[in-house]
C-alpha cells in the first residue's frame, strides 16, 4: 500500500494533510498499515515520562527506593528480581505494579507512597526537563486543530509538580493520571476518558503515543486509529512494534512530520500528494494557518 495515506484534522473545514512516507522512519517491521488508510485525527494522547518528559532513569530509581523502603525487596537478589519486573511493566499505574510485587495491600500502598516521595525528591534535586521538541510539537498539533491529552501513571500531585516545573499548565487540552479514571495502563481507561473529555467523535480519530509497551497496549485496547511508539523512553523499537505499534519514531518531536504538519523556517512542510490517490491532496499554507 502507499504510505502517503490521507489523514485529516478535526478543524471545521477538515483540511487534509498527508501521512508521512514511512520509508523515512527507522522501523523495518511495519508491513501492514491498511487499517489507517484514512483517518480523521481529532485527538492525540501522549504519555508523560519518557515520551514528553525526559526520564533518564529517574522512574526506575524511584521504584528502587520504594522497593527497599517498603520492605518488598530487602536483599540484592530481591531487588534485581523486582526491578526486572518493574522494567517489563514500566508505563503501568505504579499502584498496580506494587500490588503485583507486594505481600499485601498495606505494603503495596506504602510502596506507592514511597515511590511518589522518592520521585518528587529526585526530580527536585535533578530537575525536570521536557523531551527536546516536545512542547513545539504539541503546540503545532493544536495549531492544526488537533486536541492533545497528557496521561501518566504518576499520582495527580506528582504530575502537577511536573507541569508546574515545565510551565505546561495550559499547554494541552486535558491531563489525566490513572487515579482519575480507576485503572491505569495497559487498560484503555485514560485514553477513552481523554476522548470523552475532549469530545472527539470516535476512537478511530484518536492517536495514542508512548515509549512503553503498556502505552501501545492501552491504545490498542482503546481502539485507537493509530498507535505510535517513541524511542526516548523505556522500551526499544522491537518491543514497541511487537506490542503492536503502527509506527515507531525517534521522538515526539517527529510526530508533526509523521502526520505531515511539520514546520520549517518558512512555514509548514507538506509532503507532495500521491498521484495514485485522486482524493489525496495537501493543504496550502493559507489552509493550515487560516
């Protein structure tokens, strides 16, 4: 199939822009994108740590502190085994991960609290940084009429601290954590709640983007039109494609280009229309900016 597939935004006039040629994407395992021949992109759901916010191992170190302080892992062997489980389950709600590791609910609750304290302490000491290009990518999507949601397995208070540190309080349309919706990833609850909150018309108009297998699984469970993996976080290209990602890109900064709405110094950069598709076209600068 042609990878110049038409994708449209949710703007009033539903201007068309092109799905970028995936030959430029370092993902040799994407063989079948027939299900995304044409979608109307109304909503992009983004993960937080590792996708839009730099992680640099901070989440794992917070897990390690919590495992020790809660008594879940008191020996070196127990820590190694527990951290292996954590790495495989990065992206899930932290409370769910600790419930699987703890001896009882009280210990799981204590570990969750210890994690939040450890994360806040590490973030305060080391600082919080956005993934390069993340903010610009989000602003570009919103300029094109696409609604954007941020989702996380962190607590509401921790998430708010990150947003405050980055000055992102008004950057997106909706911000959700797993405690807001009942179940975290890989369940579809956060993505579906984002869709309801932003009043997107259907799951097929939603793109879910993340750096972990749980992010991709959540998008698939929600019925998202497209799931996209990014390589700035926990899991590699093979893991993300094996989980079912429709595309894998280096960074969230590449998402506008993947959707055909990247900006250059002279304005939006548009892919040439695929002549084999009579309905495929590209908007002019006036359409995108007007």
